[in-house]
């Protein structure tokens, strides 16, 4: 007893109750990600669940205070390297407002296309892990393979497979290659055919439906009260998408829908990102057709630009929900403070409420359907 | 790229994209494999054969008993080879270790692992094992085995060490005992038990015990949960498994597996008892802990379940046991529902002159008469048996690419409510057929 009293809460060895066992799921667990979930189980039922993030905290926000507005770009995308366009988006929008830069019209369209391609890359990766968490190895391999389509496109566009560092204050780093539009349309057409097959093997699978339907139900009121965002919020019946509600760049001129499902269970939460990918394809096609065919994509900056004595807050819709960036400027080349408000962390807050009273077998599906990326939450 | 290929002495360079097929590489890889097979046979195989020869009864040739030291003279005198092989085939050692027993089962198990990996890879748009052995990754399994043997065996500090050591061996032993009950061809079975079906049930009953012992002795939380899950799963699926076989036992009128296989010489029981066959197949999947019933090893929930603390060759032994068990269950399905070895004669008959005169190959004359393995009916039986078993194994492997894992409460309700109900319906069908006088002892068919 004396020894265990000195141990941190999750590692205590004494039994709280004869019936209750404490499990440390993670960080060295195939079903945890870069975090620990302390689960207390009574038989097969979860009595209490305490998610414990912070294993991959790297102090990105603090590091941003020592770099100027341009050199911040490559490292601010590290929290989600496979959604790097979207995580840079609010920072870039904010920096443009602070530095007073005008963005060319063509650059706005290119940004939207890159952001939607990147959203698909992220969602496919997330879907692959959701598949393997449920023991469905084909659903791990298929999205992993189809993800290459978009990674190839982004490589063509930006020069890197991941960590693109493509968005900069004043536009994008370089223009599209000459044949990008044709290749992009071809890949997107093929992908839309492929994504329809996912429903055959995964979303219409009777075992999957009976396993994830009515588990971890998040009601509409709870979803709003707990502050969840993105696909989790939309799966609970709230029609909220930053792209629609506070359109940035050219999203207000594009034709797309938001997908809202009513049930709020793990199944709906896993289905909304899949439906969103179809909308992403629509957005890409629409943006390619409406885009100005020529023109500049970048407004050149002065060396070491300085912001005013103000602060700015910008929000975008990332793959995991609303992603905000608060930049405080104090008339210096470096920002005084950069704060990222990420969807992952907001969605994680709902996890203890959802898992209480669930069976242990539902833990992976509920956990991963929250659209949570541990590295982004830790920043 | 071309220069690099030449610089590496024509070897393939590891790359993400599969290299194009080249006949010269293909031939060279086959030659490489043949070379290593010859080296291993000379250095390991022949000494091992010499050791075995001390334990078998040697034949009498020209009035004198052949000693093991003279056994290798068959290399110079092929006429001596036939009696030696014949004497070896009549030993119990051969039956247990080679033909209907462990050797055949291990061979099928190894083939199953390879086919499973390649088939799953094709299903998932991958190539699967590709480089090891150079021809489509054919030696991947040997490489994995070598890796497992060379790894350190780590025992948890608080484990119950004797039981933890015994558990993998006991698991393989139980699986091998199960294999020994399966008749492969008429007369070819290791243990021909009169109450064969009951013996099978008795052996199957050992698996949960071994699983729970290994899980509990590891003294760790995840193996414990996995072991309890395995116990729940195996016990609740054992009942429909036993009940679904009762229909066949009633219709065949015998409990001997050989007798059951012989009873369906013309029509297999799956025609009359499809419900029982389906129930039995689902129970096989659950007993084997295969997807969608792999809850005891559910990776994302409980790491690797009851296998979590096994390392190195202990894990390899458990895997070997699992695949032996897979073969045994598929073979049991073949014997109970698909008619075992019965089937139309496919094997070509031996010409009479070969049996009387032997084969003339230049200066060498080899006589074959009376070799038990070269009996035409027996070869045909083995062929049909293996074809059917491989087909069943294929259907056991297939769900892995299609289904996700189900939950423990769904699993238990499936086992206790639906499958037991269905297996009783199967028994009623069998009883109806029996009392209507259609089937069974003295029936119309």
C-alpha cells in the first residue's frame, strides 16, 4: 500500500474494488495511438475512462514565438503531417490579415483544391485505422492504397508527399503544373468509383452495422454542450460546417453540401467523413472549373515583415473539425503568441462520457470514431 | 538503375515496385533453391534418416537382415530401396510422424499459411510475401520460423513458470492428438478409435483448458482477459458443435470416423443435413478464433489476447498448433459432411507390366509391386480427401478479408440462442429422415 500510494494515479497497484480492474491502454498498445487511456472495467463493462493525452507534446506554439511569419510555416504543420494544408490554413489567413497582404484570386482556388485533396488524404488514413481497429484488414489496405492517388496529386502540386509547406502568407508557394487539371480530374473520377465500393465491403457490412450502431451515442444537446466539432457534431444532427457558416477564401462561391446524420452513434460518426470525401471530390471539380486559368498565385512579401499591435483569430474546417488559430502581434517580425485551437482535443473531451457503461469491445470503435488525432491534440 | 543491377551481381534490389519478370532471374532463383535443398539434405537430412533407421524394423534381403549401416547401399542398388521403404511405411513411427499424422498436417498447415497470406494480399490489392525465396516469397514461412527460433524467449517476472512453459507445447500436443484421429484414406489413420466422434469431442475439450492455463499463468491483465474470452467462446460454441454432429452420427449409425466416412460413399451428408453443416462451419470459425470471431486475440482491444506474453518460438509453437487445429477441423468437416475420401476414380491405374516387370530406366530396373502407398484406390482417396479439405480451408480463410470482428455479447447470443436452436432443428431433420425410413441403417438410400 505504501509503495503504490507513491505511484501516479494510473499505475496504482492496489485494488479499488474487488470487481474492478484498471487497464492501461497505451501508449504501448496497438489500439491507443500516442496516448494513454486509463480504463476501469467491471467484467466486460467500462466503469470509468480517463484519456491521458500529452505523450507527444512538442511545444509547437512556444516554438512559433521564436520564428518569423515565414519560417513558422514548415513546423506549424508538424502536428498533422498528412493534413498539413488544412492545419496551416488558419495561420496563413491570420498572417495575411496581420501583414495586410492581398491574395490573388487564382491562389485562393489553388488553396481550396489543395486543402480538399489533403482532407481526403487525412480521412483515408483515418478510415484505414478505423478499419483495422475493428479487425477489418481489407478496410486498412484499400484506403491506404487509394490514399496514394491524392498523395501523388499533392506531390505533383507541391513537390512533397507529406509535409507540403505549400500555403504561405500571400498565396501558395508555386503554381500548378501544366497538366495538373487533367490528371486531377482523372484521379478524382477514379476515386469516386472506388469510394462507392467501400460501402459494399464496409459500411453496408451487417456485422459492422450491428457492432457500431447504437454504441457510444452522443445526443444533439450533449454534442453541443461538450463542444465537439466537425464530423462528430454533424453525426449528432447539428448542421455545422465552418466552410458553410463562415466561408473563407472562395468556399462561398463553390457548390457543395454538408452531410448531417441524426443518430450520433459510432456508425454515424464513421460514415460522415466518408460522405464528406464525396463532397470534397465535388468541391475539387467545381473549383477546377471556376478557377481563373492564368494569373499570379503569390504576392511577394518584404523580407522580415512586421505585424501591427493587434491580434487576429481565424477558423477553418479541417479533417477533424473546426481549427482555429489566434495570432497576437507586437510590432515584431515574430508573432507574440500563436494559439492553435484544434478539433481533436475538443472531440476527445466527449470520450469519457461516451465510453462510460460501454463494453470493452466498443472502446476502439468509439475512440477512433471521435475523429481524434493524438499528435494534433498535444501540439 | 541498370548499372546498379549489374553492380549487385544481377541481384534484385529491394524496391517498392515489384520488379519485372526476367527468365534468367527466375531460373537462377530456382537453381539457388535447389542448391540449398541439396546442401541441407546432405548435412541434416541424411544423418537424421540414419538415426531413424536404428529404430525401425529392417527387412530381410537374400536371407540376411539388413543393418542400418548398410541401409544407404540402396543408393548403389535400387532393388534394395523398395524393401527398406516398405518396412519403414509399416512402422507406427511413419504413421504418427509422416503420413496420416503430423507430417501431412504440418505440410497442409504450412501451405495454408502461405496461401492465406497470398490470397489475402490479392484481395487487398497488395503482393504479399514477395522476396524471400525469390519465387513469389515461397520461403517466407521458413524465414519467419528461423526468425522466431533465433529470438529471445522472454518470460514475465511474475509468471507461473512451469505452466507458462508447458502451455505452448500442450497446445501443439492437443492439436496433434486431434490430427491423429482423422482418417485420411481407407485404413490410413493413426488412431482408429471405435467411438471416434466422442474422442474428438474429448480432445476439443482440452483447448480451452490449455488456453486458460497459459493466459492465467502469464499473470498479466491482457492475456487474462483474452483467456477468459477464449474460455467463453470455446465453451459456448462447443455445445452447438457437438449437437450439429449428432445428426450425422444418427444417420450413419456409428461413432467411428472411418465408419462415418464409409457410410457416405455415394451421397455426402451435407446434401441431407445442410443446416448442420452450416452450424458446424460457424462453430469451426469460432473454435479456431478466426475473424470474425477472433475476440481472444483482438488486437485493438487487448493487444494480442492470450498470446500477448509469448515470445520467440513459444509464439511460433502456438501458431503451429493453431494451424494444425485448422487442418484438423477442416478435415473433420470433410469426414463428417463431405464424404471423406470417397469420390470418382481420378488416379490413373498402374499398367500391369510395371507391377510384374518393374520400370526399365536405362541400366536400372526398379520393381514396385506391393508398395502400400502406391495402391491406386488409396492414392485416389488421399487425392479426394485433400481436395475437399483444401476447399474447406479456403472457405475458412475467406471471411478474414471481408468481415470485421464481432463483439463478445453478440458472439455469446449467437452461440447460445441461434446456433443451438439451429442444431436442434438439424437433429429433428435427421430424426425425421431416420424414422421415415429414408436414410440410416436399413433405409431406402
